[in-house]
C-alpha cells in the first residue's frame, strides 16, 4: 500500500534535512527502528494512544532513540506533537523511495504465481535492468505471489506495467480473437 500524502510530505521534509548533512542512512535507520518499535502493542499504546501525556511521550522517544542526532529526535518530537507517530512506517517507506531515487535505484514490484528463489529474483532483476537501460544493481525487487496469474511475471516499475504472465497472454489472445471475429 503506497504511503499517504501526509507521510510523503513528512518524508520529504526529513529527506531535505538529511540532504543538508548527507546523512541519509542515519535518518532511515532511525525511521525504520521506530517503525519496528510501533509494531509492539505496548509501544502503540504509549505513542499513539491519547491517554499518555505529551511530556511522557517525548521522554520515551528520547530514551528509545538515545544515539539519534538532535535533528532526528526533534523530528520525532514534531511528529509526536502533531499526532503523526503512527505514520512513521509509511514515512520510512517514502523516505527510502526518495533515497533510492537519489541513488538512481528503481523498485520493481514483481508478481509471480510461485515464490521467487534468490537466483530467479536475480535473473528477473537483470532482465528488467536490460529493459529499463539500468545497471542490475540499480533494480530492487519487491516480490509478491498471486497464483491467479498462472505463470510468468508481472512487473510494475513506477507507472509502467510489464505483463508477461500466462493470464495476461491469455487475456490478450482472447481480445485479439474476439476483435477479429467481428
């Protein structure tokens, strides 16, 4: 599920601050770490619930992120004060997308009928890289399984969809046959 517009705005703000120091990894590490913390119900109760006073939330943030630079901690404080801590996982995802874009890395959402092993994932990344005129190291694969495609691969890179699935081929054949039968 793509990040919300709000999460993208907060990620963009964090990315702009990170670009001033060039310390993208620190920002991403802290966003991901806090996103994992939020998976715990007890942490969600503290940081997301309205029953905990803001001063306690801010203090808990500082204790959980002791090595985070002051700018990162201030950023988390702003998120807490604006009741946006629940968006941190989406903010981290949007931040990663911005960082990948900065590095020239494209993300391909690849759907197959069966799970991909490492070798098949590498092969698909190579073929997509050739198709997209990229270095294979610049293609990151997010793998999904959908038995409904029967076989083959459906890849989405940004707005571009490359459908080389058996189901897609059958659909195209059906359309061709039905249009020529008229």
